[in-house]
DNA sequence: TCCCTTCGTTTACAGATGTAATCTTAATTG
DNA sequence: CAATTAAGATTACATCTGTAAACGAAGGGA
């Protein structure tokens, strides 16, 4: 069987690097360093370390270009985003996720298209949505301890 | 001025402890340990460490009850959830957040009430929603590098 | 009163993360 | 060809996190 494929974890700082490469499609270290030095107070070696860790983690691939490397994303941006958010949500109380998502939507700037897509998605869920989602914080269900 | 109030960060393992205390409203260490030993392969000392760190961080308060302590949450569950999710979202490309939220909603079990609240929230945003949200991954905007 | 249980505290230790200096090597330039 | 520069690799180090053993004090039971 294939190598055990544990989801790649990208740290906050590493996320900045990935965003550059995802947006540009590919980039050499000079480009990444120049861009990140503008956005943060990071020194070049710091950024090199982050790039190195991302390559080791398998989040970035390298192609030799003369003396340098060209870095390309090996994982999809949207998939990484979805995974990180679902991961975070999954560790929270199932009963309160809905409310939290309302708060998140309220505070997030969304395009008309996004809003429409979200509405469509919800409209589709509405008919089959359960009357309530139980709290899953305790081993034996909520046993009346938690009120919505 | 008051003590600098840096938002409290709760790690994954600590989150498990908080969920118990949030759900029960308050709990002594015996209760927390018993419940978590059922859910995980953690030893009692591990859980004690987590409780201790949460107290030090200011996420849990203590009240002496004879020889023991009663732990109570000092931060709100919903606020912690909202904060963690917004934090995660905020470090991602603004242009792609909407799509990610669609994926998250698709994969999250929501009650009818949640779905309705979400729809209401979106209906309210729709009129004023911008036609598009720009990518904010590069210092000077996207300069055509990123297509939606 | 003396031992055992229990609680909370202290110490331990490896891996991840943020942050960066140093070094090696190859290329650039005068 | 020598000196400088730039790229990637190696090393550094404090903090946070996951995971836990060990320890000291306080109570409870024999």
C-alpha cells in the first residue's frame, strides 16, 4: 500500500508562504522572500526556513532552474482551506457549530456570488435538516447538562 | 491601563478539557479526568497538565472546595469558537473564503434552525454584497495573477 | 496515630513552530 | 583569477504542545 497519507499541516507562518506560491502559481525563493519581507518583519533566513519546511512536508515541490529552485504548490489551496476550517470546526461542540457559522458569515466579506452559492447550498439542506444537532462534548451525550 | 489582553489561545488537547467544563458549567478535576479518560487514551497526569495550563492561561477559574478545586470557564464557549474560526479564516485568501465556507456548510450537520438563521443572515447580506472580493495574498493586490 | 489514596505541583522530554545566524558552494563581477 | 554575492543547507534557540512520571501535602480509614 501507499505511504500513509497523514494530512499535511501548515502552520500560520507557513501559510503566508503558501499563499504567495498559490497565487503566483510558482515562484523562486527570491520572489517569495521579496514579497514576504514587504508584508512582515521577517528576515530572509526566516523565510528560507519556512520554504524548506514546506518542501520537507510535501506542500511545495521544487524544480531546478540553473542554480535556483522554482517552487510549486503540491496541494490545492481550496482543499487546504476547507481542511483547515473543517478541522477546527470538528473539534468544537457539534451543537454550537451552527451558531458559530452564523457569526463567521456575519463577519466575513462575501461577494454576491458567494452569498448566492451559500444560500443555494442551505436551501438544499433545509428540507433534510434535523430539528436539532446534539451536543457531543460528553461521552454519554448531553444528559440534560447542556441547554441550547 | 489594564493588563494587555492578548486573546487566549487554546490548543487542540486543551479544547477537549474546555468542552467538558463548558458543558457541565463547572467541574472538579476528578470529573474531568474520568470523562476524558473515557474519550481518549490520556493518563490522569496528562489531563492534570492540561487543566493546569488552562488555569494559567486564564481560560479556567478555580474555587477552592475543601481540598479540591472546582473549575469554571472564564471565557465563553461561543466566543472561543467564533474567534478560533475567524482567526483561521482571516489568514486565508479573502477571495477564496466564500467557496471554502460553502464547502464547510456542505459538510457540517446543521439543525433546521441553524440553516434558517444562516439563510436569514445571508439574505440580509445579499443586497450590499460586493460583486467580488479581491485576493489579498500579494502586497499590491492580485495584479492579474489570480483568476477566481 | 500511621499508611494509603488523592489532589495539585513540579519536572521531563520530544516534536512543532517562530525566528534567525552561520556556513558552504556556486555564480557574478571586476 | 580573486573577491563578492546570492542560494540553499545546517545549526540555534526559546516557546508551545502533547504526553506523562514523580513528588509533596492533606485527608480518610484502620
